């Protein structure tokens, strides 16, 4: 679903117009979100604290079902110093100091936990949670899995290339998801977009 750059595999048979989708990290590409809306008519709640992304989303005509909020996901709710890309032509910033960002270029942004977001929006069940959050996926996974919300599918872009121990971080992420009942069912050609599904969920 979506283009080769920003797309993920999803288990279509479980998605319908009543499905709730959370999309963390949209940058300047919402083909994943638009694809789900076009095919199923469902609501997509999208989040990105990056100033360039916020400007891009607000400057275009989006589907009515696309609900955008200008904050990101983290393991703690509050403000953080968000690092911007070294290359001004790029859009993706990060809450962690990694190879593609400049620690001298920061902006204060709002972040919220999944538990707080789902509570505010009144959601107890999410069909798909997608995250492309530039390396933060490893540190916030526990807070996602322990949130009081039922998540059926998790799509995550991994950024192990950002870390010396990135391979181990990814192995730990997969093992942790398996411990919580998720199985890996699809991988992109780049091996960076992973799709998991909870196999024991009551549908």
C-alpha cells in the first residue's frame, strides 16, 4: 500500500471502512495513507512534528478521511528538542541524534505517548499502526506494546543503519513483537519496511 518509497504491505482482508489507522511519520509522502483511504474509505490519523512536513500537509488538499496532527510519538508526553536534517533539501528530522541530522539544528516539538493519543481520540482498537520515525522505533516499542489499546497490525520502517548495534536492535524488536503475539508476515524489497500481525486477536 503506497509507493515504493513510503509504502508497506498490509493484510487487506482485515481492513474496512470502520478501521482506525494510525500513521506516524508522514514527511512529504502520504501515498500509504491515501491508498488505504481510497481502497477502504477508512479514517487515517496521521502524525508528524517536523516543521517541513506540517507545512507540506497544510499546504495541500487532503482527503476528508485524513486527520493530521502536528506532533509525534514518544515514550513520554512532553516537549523535546527535535533534530533537523543536515541537508536542508530533506524533510525527515529525528528525536535521536543519528547520522542524518545536525545536532546544531534543533526545534522544540510536541510529543505524546500512544496511550495519551488513543485516550484523547477515544480509540481502544487500531487496525494498523504504521511508523516511520527515523530510528526512534526501537526506544518507544515498549510504550506502544504496553498502551491500553488493541493493535492488530504494526508496520514499521527500521533504521538499523543509524546505529553501530543496529542489527541487534532490529533482532530485539522482532523478538519483542513475537513475545507479544505478533508475527512478521511481509518485508519490502529494501528489507527496511516490516509488517507484523497479531495472530491471536479476537476479530
